[in-house]
């Protein structure tokens, strides 16, 4: 049986970008799964990625790639049949995270990004929006399928006993960490200054000055300011709610009143609207966060630390009351999740230097001092860490590592269930594959012969 990975739509979403931003291929549909198409470029791009990443490339690699893509499309097709929904906010959030990560690797140089990919960040988001939507659909569908899979202690023991003793891994020192994050808030005086500036710009535009020229000179959204404030075409759900509510009520060439969002104050001008898509430009004036605002946030977190250390408040209660709600740890009682493993455990060698040295001398249960860190945009925020557990290097065993072994036993059971589901659906679904892949033994049942 072919083993299909859980959460199949891969992190190769930006595969074409990774291989070569300027690659070209004459494309065609090479397979159909229900109402979903698979393109030749999808197989070739993933194959190119395997080659450039120095992965093991077998003679039947393209066959296996296509079979996995068929499985991926099957999940997406089934998700649509089952009315699984993905919101525009979810799609935009994931796109923003991915492209901000790429941009961060380029030291925030948007000009270099545009030169390398031949498009701006917003244009690249639009290019990959449908791919991201399908990825999220597949993830939600798979989550629905495997959410109810449970594991018993007997199954954990069976899984553990099935591992040859000489194959049990030697585990490095690992830690579980909790965090509280406090972000500086803009003070009223800086808000007033920003409001005065944008009020003045609004009056100048109303007296006849050019919106685009003022956007280029004054807007703090530097990327759009280079284009006179132009945001390009965007579908409903792309912008934050306050911005969108104002933009979608405008008439062509009409300018909004001053709109306040989490980013600051905006003036919006609608250039064109087509159904749920608008083409707008804006001017953004953001209040400045001062050194006093940062000190206030830092001192606030230090006071929270004192409350926890004196047992006046539990760490978990402080997370819910004070921590940044958009941080992934917030919904996990403050526990940080390792993005590489999906668990709460981090090998100490994988921690960034600031985090490692902050917790290196702590005992389990201790709190770090208040740390200054930066968000994806480079803005300062403050973080408090709690060392929740720490293990010494050892060979995996049930006594010390039951939770971890149970986790992998459950993941193994989920994978078996998922593989079985895929195989059953493949037997019943409409699948058609181009004769180009007639040499792929695993695809023979679906090859269109005689065309």
C-alpha cells in the first residue's frame, strides 16, 4: 500500500518560487480527480524541487509524485462534496505568514523580493491564493477524518513493543516552555498626533491636491506609497474588517472619511469595483510607539511576573488575562508548540540563542526575566518564559516518555486510518490519467488508453 502523508498538500505551496522564480513550462492537464485537475507543471515543479533539494530521486519518482497529487486532489474534491468551508480570513492569514517569512529571509527588502520573483508581495499572494485555499481545505478535511481517532494504553504498549530495542531513539535534552507576550500600546497623545496629520491630508485632498501624490509623500505603508497608495485588486475578506467595511461602501472615485484600524488611520479612495473585488488606494498614518510606551509594557510584564512568582496568580490565568491573543501559545494555556514536530517539546539545541540562554539556568517551574523580542514586522514586544519541564539525554522509554510515545502511536494509527480512507476513495472516485504516464504501474487502473 502506498503511504500518503497526513496533511498532504505540502509545504511546497511555493515550490515554483523555491526552484526558480522565472521558470517556464508548456502546461496541460494530465489527470482529473472528480472535478479537480492536475497540471503537468505541478508534477514537474515538485520533481524539480526534489532534485534541487538533493532528495533521493528514484526512477519512478514522477509516478509517486502524481499518485500523491491525485490523493491530494481527492481530499480537496471530497472536502467540497462535504461542504467543508475555508474563509478568506484564513487564506489571507496563511498567505501573509508565509510571504512575511520569505520577506524576513530577505531582510525585509521588498525591492529584492520584487526583482527575484518578478512581482510584489501582494501580487504573489494573489497568484497563490487558490493553492493556499486548497491546502486549507485539505487540512480541514483530514482533520475531520482523523479527529476522532483515539489510542488506548494497550495500543501504546503494543506500539512501543513493536520497536526493536536497538532502534529506540536516544533523546536529547528537551524542554517544555510557557510564554506570556505583552505588546506595547500606543498612547493617546501619539494617536492624537496621527489623527491630526491625516485630518490635514484629508482637507488638502478635498481642496484639490492629488491623493496619489500625498500618499507617495506621507503614507507609512511604504510598498503601496511607491505606487501612489495603490493596493491593487483585492477580494472581499482580504482587508481588516474596519477597512473593508468602509472600502466596499464607496462609489467609484469617492474618498472615505478617516478610518481607524489596528494599523492606524486611513483615507481610502475607490478606483473600481467588480462584484466582490475592489481596486483601491489608501493613505496610512500610524501613531508612533514611544520609548515610554515600550517601558510601560515591559514594566507591566515585570509586574505580572511578580504576581505569578508570589503565587498571587497562576501562570495559566495570567496568560488568559494579559498575553497577546493572536500568539499561537495563547490558546494552548501559554505552552509553546514546536512547529517542526507539532508537540510541546523542544530540543535545547533547536532553541534560538536568546531563548536558550534565558532558560538555561532555570529550574523546572522557574520564570525567566522579561525578554525583549521582535515581531515579524520588527516591532518590539516583551516576553516572559516559564520552564515547565526538562529532561536529560536518554534512550526513549515508557516511564519517562509515555506521552511522547503515545503521541507517535496515535499518529501512526491516524496514518493507517487515513491511508485506508484514501485507498477506498480511490477505488470509487472518477480518476483519469494521461497516457503520458502509461509506464507508471501504480497508475495503470486510471490511464486513458487508446486516445
